[in-house]
C-alpha cells in the first residue's frame, strides 16, 4: 500500500489526484512526441507544437508547485 500512497502524500495529494495529474502530463507528452515524429517527416507540420507544449507543461508544473501545501518540499521536477 505504501508504494501507492507515499509519494502522492508527500505532495499533499491522494492517489487519485496524483494519477489524474500524471496521466494528463503523460498524455500531453505522448501527443507532443507524436507531433515531433510527424514534424521530422513533414517539416511544415507541427512547427511549434513541441515548444508550445514544453512551455505549457512548465507553467502548469510551476503553478502546481506554488499552490502545494509545502512548496519547499515539492520536487524540482514532477511526473
């Protein structure tokens, strides 16, 4: 049980909240990765998708850290 709850609790979340956030970030990264692969083959497509996605995820993670119950113990990165 500790394997499922220790990390989310350290961030002030329960397992469900953490899972939803991780799935959203992971899904966003998968879509951005697919856009990069298409861009590699057809350079005129998705010319700003990866950069825009990275900026958006960084902003989202920065806001989550600032709103955390204890932002000083929030990791520099998150998944």
